[in-house]
C-alpha cells in the first residue's frame, strides 16, 4: 500500500472521521465540502468545528428562535442548538430573517432573554471572528486599568492576516485606531512590542530557506540578550515582529547552537512582567499555536470551576478557525479530551453551548 504523501498526524487526521471513509450520506458530503471550503478559504488552512449547516433554512431557524425567546422562562436549549451549529454567515442570515419576521433586532432580543456566561457565548457568536477579537481587545483596554492578560493573548496569538482584519474592523466598530488605543493604554517596551505586532510588518512565508539570514537572526537574538549585560529589547522586537513564522521556527532551532538556553528560557532570564509574557506567547504560538490555546484552556479549567471568560473567548474565537486542532493538542497534552474537561468544569446551558462548539469527543 502506498503511504499517503501527507503522512500520519497531518491535517487529514484533523478531519471528521466521515472524511476518510466512503459511506458518506448527502448530509455528510455537504459537511465535507463545507469543511474544505472553510479550511482553505484563507492563506492559512483552517480546522473548524463549526461549519455551514446542511439543509439550512434561515426562516425556520428564525421562527424557532422567536418561539424560544417568547417561551415563559426562555427555551435556552433551542437557542443553543441552533446558533452553535450554524456558521457565522448563516447566523447573520437568521438574524436578518428574524428582523424581517418580528420587526425587532435579534441580537437585542437575545440580550434581553439570556444572561451570564451563556449570553457571552451567544452574543459572541453573533459577531464575525474579527469583530469578536476586536471587541475583546477593546474591552481589555476600556475603563480603569488594562486587562493585560487578554490583550497579550489577543495580539500575540493572531496571525498577520488576522491582525490586519482586526485593525480594519476595530476602526469600523469603534471609530478609533487600534495602534493609538494600544499606545495610550500600555507603556515602555511592552507597548513597543504590541505596536510592532499591530503594524503587521511580518514577512510572508517564502519557499526559499535563507540559511544565512536564519544564522544572522539567531546570533543577533543571542547577542542582544544572553551574551550581554542587559537586553537589547529593540532587536528582539524587530526580529520577532517582522520575520515570517517558518523562518522564526528555524531561527529558534539555530539559536540553541549559540546559547546555552533555548529561546523561552532566555526570555525568562532576560525580561520580566508583561514583556516576558508577551515574548513567551509569541514563541509558543510560533512553535505551535494550537498547543498554546490548548494550554490556555487547560489552565482555565484546572480548579473546580472554570475561568469562564478565558474559556468563552477561546471557544468562540477559534471554533471557526482551528478548534479541531486545538482539541487534538489538548488530548495529547492532558490525556483527556477537551469535551470531557468542559463537561466536568461547567454546567447548565453554558456547558451545552461549549460542548456543541467543541463539536464532539475525542
């Protein structure tokens, strides 16, 4: 038998199982096509758990949501079952059909009908991924004090393409410039790093491997940090915010031949506070972004309950991007499935919504 050119453990294994077998029903076939269209509709392949729903009927969904909202005590189950199983464009169509039908805005109606963490999930799903990300970034800087943890996660884990879209949407939603808001809310080298990332000057990946430049960058990172007294943070910022991800992966490998510490150990030795957390997030995402999110989810569900804001943010923002892969990294890292972990650490309709977004057990 000829071995697949994709190899074991490749993106093929991230597909739902029906992708790999011949007994596909028309409904399953629809999911396959939807998955493929979703997966390759941007410069980065996608691994979503939420894909377009087959036999989609926005009018029928809108009518069911209207009844669910009007029901005494609100039928949260129906709202969850519909909105967590439709893609963002389909959810927009439902909202349009609802408004035509009820002469009211569906998002306002959902806001009035739901509360707590369930409301956060459902209202989050009514935004596009970029709108949701922009809103989370805005919320992390609004009011007294800055939620640095959220700001670091949102800016340092997003790709160049994602950040470009977030900047555009941020301007549309808030009539403000993202870079100006970041500059006004942060300071020092932490601000310089975030601003360098927001400028989206990162090189596109190249098919040509430039070994000389890899060596130069590895040596520059070493000489700017571990080799000298004090840290030349500006050099670290420019390399980590301007080089392509595949290039940086090779730089970090080469770096080990200069430094007695790997890149993450060097960061911990050289810088502290928010700057340290930002550099570490960047390196973790360059090495394996889905493992980074899996670790964040695992940390958020370590204790008896769950850090619901973190769990909600990752599940909503990644369900149409790469949650399928995050699921598989989660299982590899913790030995337990994400589905089982969510089931243990959450409850009620909030749990139901998250499990539905999770898209299955592993």
